[in-house]
C-alpha cells in the first residue's frame, strides 16, 4: 500500500510567528488561547500599533496629526485595551513605567513624521499574503506605504529596540514586504 501525504499551503504565518515559535513553542501556542495574559511589553506594543494605525488613518484624510491628538488616542487605546486584555504588571509603578514608555513611543512617532515631513500615505495597516516560489505564501504586515517624491517607502513600526542598518537590510519580513510592494503598487 502506498500513501501520499499532502501538506496544505500555509498562508497565515508571519515571520514574527516563526520567531516566536522558535523561541518557545509552548508560549506561542498559549499566546493564541483565550486565557492568554500579555506581558507589559506586548501590551504596550499592541496599544502603540493601534494608535499609529489610527493616526495614519487621520493622516490619510487630513495630512497631519498633533502630539496632543496622538497622546489622547494613546490614553483612550490604553484604557480600552486594558479593559479587554489586562497585562500582568508587577505593581502600580511598573504600570506607570510602561504607560510612560508608550507615551514616549507615541511622541517619537509624531516627532518623526514632523521632522521628516509627512510623506503622502498611499495605504496603511496592510495585512496581506505574498506568494513565495514553490507555491507557499507568507503573511506580511506593513504599517504604512508612503510616497516621498518619486520614492515609495514601506514602514513597519517596531517597539522592541533600536535597529541598525544591517538589521533592517537582513530583516526577512521587510524583504518579503518589498516583494509584495513590487507586485502590488503601480510604479514601485
């Protein structure tokens, strides 16, 4: 008797999923359960990404945002997210430390878009699948696609530390996102 096992094409995997799984398969599985409690850093990351996504939507319609608007949005998102998925802070001072960390990240985002000029946003909050050679696909996440002059910029905001130029050049997920942009953005 001959049996053939066919593997389904995986299209909902991201590079971040692969990195998380390689660090700790149990934590990866647990993080997708209903009883998962985010770490304070994961909580701040999710809140800041939500704020950036909402601010980018405003930038699409109005062209700019102020620091006060972004911070107001941050505090609203913090309270909303805290009510849904409260993280386990060690104590109230740990909670305040992480709150200030999130505020600083939001301020940095506003300063960055102010300092470098606010390029024209073409798209934001993109979650798509890029087909790879061999027929498999991998999910990509791009926070915004901008146009500055004749240059298309892909942005993914990270809150887990500073990145060097070589870190960014070797970032596989952004390289796949660039491939997605080449196929999906006219003139890129």
